[in-house]
C-alpha cells in the first residue's frame, strides 16, 4: 500500500481528538466546537489526496473519487443529517416535554422507590431501555435514561456511573433492528443483497445471542454500583436551570456534535479504506476501538461487506458497538446523556474506558474462541 504523507495529518487529528479533551480544559468545556474544527480539518486534508492514485489503489469509482474532500454532498449531509435522522428534533421535543413533565415524573418515581427496591429499579431501567432502544431508538432511550435517573435519590457520581453503564446497554441494544440507530440501518442496507438478503430482523437473529446477555450483564453491574451509592434528594440537573432556553441550546450543541462526527468520518474515509480493509477480523475487532471517537455508522459503511462470513460481520459490528461506549463521542446516547448531566470527558473515561476494554475482551473470546452460537429465527 502506497504511503501518503497526508496520512500523517489525519492520524495526528485522531491523536488530538483522543487526547485534547483530557489535556486542555478549554477543549473539554467546548467539546462540540473542538470536534467541529477537527472535522473541518480532516475533510480539508483529505481534499489534497491524489485522486488518480486513489482510483488505482482503492478501486474507487469516479463518483466516489469526486466525493473525497470538500464537495456539496458532504456539506449538505453534515447540515441535514442531524435533522433528517431525527436526532436534533427528538432532543428538542423530548427536552420540552420533560421540562414541563419533570415534576410529575419526580413524584411518580418518589412513590415507586418507596415500594420497589432501588437496585431492582436500576436493573430494570438499564435492561429495558437497552433492549427497547432498538424500537424506541437510542435517542429516546438515552433521554428517558437521564430523566429517570434525575428523579432518583443518588449523588452525582453514582448518576454518572449509572448513565455510563446504561449507555453501553443502549448502544448494544439499539443494533437489533434498523430502527434503533444509524449503524444498524447502514448494516442492513449493506447486507440486503446476496448472500444474506438481510431483512428487518437479520441483526436480531445474528446478534441477539451477544446483545441480550450483554444488556443483562450491564443491568447487574448497575445494581453493584447502586449498592455503593450515597443517597441524596431527587434533584433537577444543573443544566436545566436555564429552562426552555437551555433545552434549545442543548439541541444546538447536539446538532454541532453530530455534524462534527459526520465530517470527521468523511475526512477519515481515505485512511480507513487504505489501512483497515482486508485485514483479519481479529485485528479489525480491536482497531474498531476508534469508534470511541469516530462515527460508527461511517465505519460500518466502510468496513462491512456481503463478501464477509458471519463471524467477520459479527466481529466488525460488536467491536464498533462495545467500544462506542468508552468515550463521549462514541455514540449518540453518550453525547445526549453527557450533555444533560454535564459529564466531562475525564469523568466518562474513568469508568467508560476500563469497562469498555473488559467488555471488548469478553466478547473477543466469545466470538472467536467459544464455539457457541444460537441463531434466532424471526
């Protein structure tokens, strides 16, 4: 594979995106703007690649070559996708509804916690939201998650831990149908032809054996963290103090966040195609930890192919899904939840990274070395 010095520029951007929020406080406090700038730089650098060389080495069609770097299609996609995919409208509408209905939710949760043990409630929240996210979407599931936890008598650190664990569950569960998240929609689209003829329940049939136990395990883990919790009064999150104005501001931040991830994914497509395609599924499984900072839907579109066997497909998707919970940019539930609770990158990584690595290791052994697989038939 021919090495291009521009590759270094894109790899440096990945390194900056990984380390910047942890090393510089201004970046941490302006994460959306930072990621947007990095996305713009990535697309700009990719514009300088030699198009004839790319056509020869990567087998791009003429149309695909025209889409490298800045073009009207990527601009319109970045502007429209956060709206078209329903991410920003869902955040805005749900924010308004929760703003006016929060007092009722708090009263209801207060009564429930007097009847049902807190640990059981937390377990049910993590598992049910995780599995139902494939129907109600990961966006709505994450919005419900934060509102439910805000109505529970936990100190801030416990809420952060439970949100992170629950976001792993939601990130896994949302893949079971093409409704849940963009990754699953793209996966079905890529595999809808021969030989898999993927339909609505294809991912459920192939991945439920991994996803359902994972959601249950995260529910049990959440119970463990609940047992260590310090109880406090139910409180409204600090970021809600601005009322409806804050709801609109948060929706705007999510818009910029999603747009930034789309630009980053588009800018990185060249190096993804050059260095990831064609390597063994065992390696690509671990390399897919870059999903912690890049749009996993973009990676799915680049990596997944109907020419892969089922183990390779499972490895690609599970690597993307699990690692997506490690850092805030990893998936939409993380972004929404961190924004509503004011969780910093350091606070998220403190639990998200080790938990993600452990889950990655467990699934790696399960997928590649344990000859146990159940295929559902829906």
